[in-house]
C-alpha cells in the first residue's frame, strides 16, 4: 500500500471528516439559505411586475457572498479537530498520511465547496423564483450563475477564489486557536505595512503626497516616471504582478500550509 497516497484511505478519511463536520455544515448552509428565503419573500412581496430584475441582481450578490464567505469559513475550520491536545492526538492516530490529511480538506473546502455552492444555489434560486412568481404573479427569470459572472470572467473569478482560499487554509494550519480571527488580523497588519511602504515610496518620489496625481511639469519626478514606467515596462509589471498573486502566492501558501500541518503532527 502506498504510504503517501492511497485512494481507499482517502475515501475513508473523507467520510470521517464529513461525519465530523456535517452538523456544522448543514446548520450553517441551512441557516444561510433560510435567511435568503426570508429576504427574497419580502422582496417579491414588495415589488411589482416588471421589477423582477431586483431579485435577479440580489441573487448575484448573494451567490458571491456565499461563494467567498463560505470558502473563508470552511477553510479556516479545516483543522478545527486539531485545536486541543486531545483532538490533536486523535488526528495523529488516524491511519492516513500527512499529504492525505492535507489534500482532502484542501480540495473539499475549495473545489468541493465551489461545486456544492454552484449546484445548491442554482436549485435554491430556481425554487424561490418559481415559488414567488406563482405566489405574487411575477415573472422572475431563471437565474444562471455562469451568465451573471461571464462579464467578470470565470478564470479571473477562480484566481481570486483560490488566492483567498489559500490564505485562510494556511491560517487554519498556522493558528491553533481562533484561526479565522487571527488570519484576518494578520491580513490587516500586512495590508497596513504595504500601505505604509507605498506612502513612503510616494513621498520619496514626489516629495509630498500633495503632488501625487497632480501635474508636475517642472518636477524631476515626471521625467523619472516617463523613463522608468514606459508602456512596455508597465505591461511587464502588470503581468508579473498577476503571476505573483494568481500563481506564486497561492502555491506558496499551500506549500506552507502542508509543512505547518506536518509540523503540528510531528
């Protein structure tokens, strides 16, 4: 039997993880859909025929919240069963490799959640749209998620989704207590540091924030920017930044999460 990855062990471990977390999962998703059910009821009750687009737009926002907030919540709880010494011992004694204990929660809270949220929201939106249309005499169109995000671009959506998931999945392995709150705090501190660095760079280049974004014909900074930030340079910089945030950082966070999990099991 393969000591790193075995499909039978993966299936058994997946079943175990689901049984341990199904109550929390069903309560949270059921509560979310219950809240949306109530909101859409009052929206349908208050609008007139011809205003059904309001509910369609609401579905767009609600699904976006479900997709991203859901993966943040689930990724942060990926290793909730390791947050006490007793539970950590149980986790270590599970007959599965560290890689299997890593890949199952990672897949379940990312692509697994992506598929579940898509299918469940399509069913939910079809049900409430049909129900409120018949009850209040409306003509609410079928809500198709791909139509709502095609202008944004599915690849761009997936890039942002995986970046967010990788951040909070790393937080789940790095922090034993309150991983969601601590990851949010760490993100805030990092953003604050980047903001401060940006301000210092702007002051260094322009001499004062007062000149940023304004005309500076006689300012030496204008010549400097024209020479350095050429169209070709800006294009390359944009591509490099995109690669960093969509490929390099997520991969780095996932690799770091794996080694943090391995460290916690040592």
